[in-house]
């Protein structure tokens, strides 16, 4: 999973002259040129003029052209149009999309060491997207580099097959970038490398099939990643009786899987502590949903809706990847804890069923309404554990808890391919969702901000003396009002976080992230399943680590 060598050439104000530099000859075997204005392209790449003269549509789509020997350090040039970048609805994903496509095209052409230039770098632009009024394209270079790295990534199962079959994968050996900007190239490369390695850990877990990344195999992979990491403490809980005692709601979900030893659950706890505790401003706790396969349980998914449910572990995958990024950046301003609930929601004679009443770690009696609402079940007891830790902490810095999950189909219906963030009062006061929104926007990992309303708590209130909270109704989330919001209301009550609001003695922030829309692409090739994205690793990094 080694990254290609990255080089950034700063303060290059004359791109045409830079490309003619003798220093590039022999180092790079192709050029990628990004542009929003065709005139800028022709100014930087004179060899493109003959193509433009022959074809009025030249520059409207990605293509490879050949330059004469005396016109630059490389003969092969990938022409990559950005499209519009200054219209009301544009954002930095123009660079992401163009770079991903250009990277794929370059590799198909056999260009494994491209030099990347921008014919016309974006001017400072404020399209009014962010709450802080940030320049929408201030991270265009980082976004471009990350997209090119993503274009060459192959998940662990593909790498393993390539090794077994002795078929080498086509990857970049090095990437060079020219920019007119003044910046610290070494610091930028460190930041990009940390984000990309986090994304790759996330994708390695999230992408493969449910057997290659069963709970047990996810743990084996994580032990390879973090086993010798001096900055991250990792603890694995595998004893079934311990899981039943500490995480009773999750244990109920996993009951049917216990008949198959290779599908047994695992819980993973991570801890990172700032090297300078005097600089800590926030204590962050993340809970990741890691359902390695979701059959729906006794309320089984039918009519093809089980397809793609190996991706129901992408919340936990993203949290694990985020910790790889944390380890590489070693931020001083935060302490970070996390828990991954790695379970399989199987169906069988010991499946948990609707109408069961299960007592949570918090002592809350939960009436099960739908076994296909398992995500909130597997996360709630971890949320309660971190609530307990936050209450017991001697730190004077505030505590903020997060759930990260591919939780509801309603998230897809409401916001399509965007991640969703919603806050309780204390998190809202500290602008948690707004921070994630702003960071995601300028780093091409966009989020929408949803709301946590009284209806989301009212709807899960008990209807009998036998329960304290109702887990769900008997309808899909897509057929339920506020279907992506009320699960947060359930988790708030079942974990006991409802006793730590703004009015209480010790308020604790709670932000729920539903990444059902952003954890993978919205469409696939043919009858396949979509590729995973590692969202929200980038947005979380921008919001809390940089």
C-alpha cells in the first residue's frame, strides 16, 4: 500500500517554461494539464493548437495528445478540462472529478510518472458556500493530488489476487506537481500522505466482500496496521460473554451469527492521546458501525435490497482510517477515542426478533421494532461507554461524541450522495456540524447539515410500561418521516446521553453522521457494486486535525 513518490514544484509562474525544463527529462513519462479556459491550455501547450484547429470540440473531454520532441519534457500529454468552476453551484469537486478521470486515462496510456500542471490556477473565489467564508478553491492542489492517488488505488483483495496471479498492477511510481503558489511543499506532502493512507485503510476494510472482511479478518488487518504503532493504543474484545455483558444490544444483533465461528463479532477500541496535554482543546469519541453483512435479520431484506450490504461496515472502516491519519499527523489539540462494533446481522434460528425487549448498557429497556434497524443497536452501547468515560474524565476540555454509520436509506433519499451531520444542543453550540460541513466543502468530501428536533425524540417514546424507548417502527426508513433523524433520538435515549444536554450539569456533545450516501459512489459499472470513497475521513481530518 505504498504511496508513489510525490514532488511539488512551488512558485512556478511560467508553466510553459517549466515544462521545457531539462530537469524533468527522464524523470517523468507524461504530462497532465488541467484547465478551465481553452486559451490557457493553448498558451501552455502549443502542440495542442493543431488539435484545436482540426476539431472544434477539442478540450471538451479528456484525451491524450502527442507533442513534438522539442516542445516539452514529455511527448504524451493528457488534456484534462475542469469545466465550469465559477458558477453558483460549482465547488472544488471539479478538480477532484477531472483528476480522477485524468489519472485513470494516464494509467491506461501507460503514463506511470506524470508531471501535473495547471494551465490556469483558480483565482480566490468565494461562492458563499461555507459558514466561515473560506475561499472555495483554497485546497485545489490537495484535492487534485488526492484524486490522482485515488485513481491508482486498488483494494486489498485486488492486490492479493494480483500477487497470487503474478499480474502486476498499473500504478503511479511518482507524481510531480507544478504550482505558482507559495507553500511549504514538505508539510503539504505530509498532510496529503496522512489523509491518503487513512483513506486506503478505510477502503481496504470497506470494499472487500463479507468473507474477506469478516469481523475476525477486519481485526487481523487492523493488527497489521496498528500492531506496532507507538501512537495508537488498540484493544480487541472477542469473548462472547464479555460482549454480551458490555454491549447487550449489539450482542442481540449478532446472535444468529454465533452458529458460524468465522462470523463471530469483534469489538475494537482505539485511543490516541496528544503528546502535549496542555494543548488539548477537545476530547473526541467516535463510534463506527461495522456490520460486515446485513441480511436484515428476521425482518429480512428482500426484492434485491440485500445487494451491497457488505458495505454496511463503511462507518467503522472510516473511523479506523481516520485513526491512521491521526497517527501520521499526531495532532496536539485533541485526544481521540474510538470504538468499532464489528458484527454480522445474520438470519437464523437464534435471530433477535421484533417485540423483544432488551436492556441496554445504560439500563434502558429497548423495544425492538425492526431487526433491520440493527445499526443503531450495535452503536448504542459503545456510545454509552464513551459517555461514561467522558463523565469520568478529569480533562477540562469539552467532550464530543460521534456516531459514524451507513445507517439509513432515508439519507440517500433525502440527500442523495452527500454525508449528513446533525447535532445535539451542546454540539450545535460548538458548531460541530458546521465545522464538518466547511472542511468537507473545501476538501471535496461534502456534507449536508440536517437537524435534530423534538419530533426525533418524541417518536421513540415508550407506549407501555414494559419499555423505556422504541428502537424503530415496522417500515423502511425511506417510508418513515424524518427517517434519518429519529435514529439519533433513539441512540440519545438508549445510551443515556439525553441526561447530558445543555441544561444539565455536565453537557456532552453528540453528532450523528449518516454516510449512507457518501461512503460509496451513487452508481456502479453495469451490474457491479459501487466503489467505496472512505468518506468522511477527509472531512473529519479537515474539521478536527488540521
